[in-house]
C-alpha cells in the first residue's frame, strides 16, 4: 500500500474501500441481480487502491467517503430488514427436468448460506418418502406434507422455500405461496402444468398467474426427437392422479401426441 494511503486520518481510506463496496452493491441492485455483490475482500481492496490512487486527495473527497459510508450502512440495513419475496414457477411435462432445476436452485441457495426449507406432497413416494428425487437420481432432503397449510407453519423465518410436485397440492397452496412471498421469502415451485389429457393441472394455473418468474422446461419427444410438451399415459387408467414412471408415461410433442391419441381411438373402435 502507498505511504500516503497509510497517512489518511480518521480511517478515511478504510471508509473508501467500504464506499467502493457500496457503489458496487448499488450497481448490482440496479442490474436486478437481486443478490449482494460476491466480490471477495481482496478484490474490493485492490479496486479501492486503484481508484484511490487516481483520485485527487482533498477534504471534499473525505467528506464524500464519509457520506457514502452512511449510505452503505442504510442500504445494507434496508436489504436485511426488507427482503423482497418472490414466486418462481418451474413447469413442464414429465421427464422435462423440472425437479432437477428446482434442486439446482435450492442447492445454490444453500451454498449461499441461505436458510432453506423444502416440501413435497406426502403422496409422492416413488423414489423416496423424504427426499425429492429427479428422474436422473439427483436428490435433496425435503419434508413431506399432507396439505398446503402445513408449509406455512413450518416455513416461518426462512429465506427460501422449495415446493415440488405442486400440482398435487390443494388450492390453498396459491395463498400459501403468496403469503410467504409477501413476507419476504423466495418461493420456488415446480410442477406439471398439464395432466395426461393436456388439461391444466390442479393449482398450477393460479400459481403461474401470480408468479414473478415462469420457467417452462421441455422434454424430448420419444417418437420424433423434437421438444415435448405433453405427458402421454401409456396405461389404460382414467384417474387423474396416477404416480408413475417410464412404464406409465412418455413425453411427446404435439403432433406425436395427437397421432398416438388417434391410433388409440382407432383401436378402440376396431375392437
């Protein structure tokens, strides 16, 4: 560090580094990244040293630094006490990677040392009774719940709430997600947007309507290789909720879905 930097009185040089951090932080907020700047202390130190050397030294600069220091404290305080909640919905057909994307976002939140709670409907025991497991065997620990109201009771004071297979929850899940987001919680929801008949599934249409961000993922059509939007049921069962895997469902594009549907109807008429 340069000699003149060491001689700055009243810790102004230290304040300047904090001011640089503040400016970067504000810039990050303006760019809508919604997270604190992740620059390490060494990077901030180096950036501050470079900028300091290029600025003329004067009492005005010291006053500016002190004022920026106050702004920084207020900004950080505002960030901590007024978290902005949000609702993110990940939707698509079966085998499209919804759960995988949900797990990816939740793991990143944990790496950032945020408080995370994860929930799934108790009826989903295909892979595990407690874990959320994707089709490619990626998993994360969750809490099975019987109704949406239980989520509200167990998610108090957390930063991020993850909800898988939202289509199986009652309609109250919409109000639960809204209340959590209104209280400053980031809510990440994953679920099927349509059932095997291509009809909007359970509370998903309402969740999509109130979401701050919607991310639709696609599977690959097993017939033609194009993007698949629909979950075609292979077994003869008219129940709307039928937990299954590759033996029960396959992802199809619009054209292949209609072709399969027509072939099934023709077979039924011939019989």
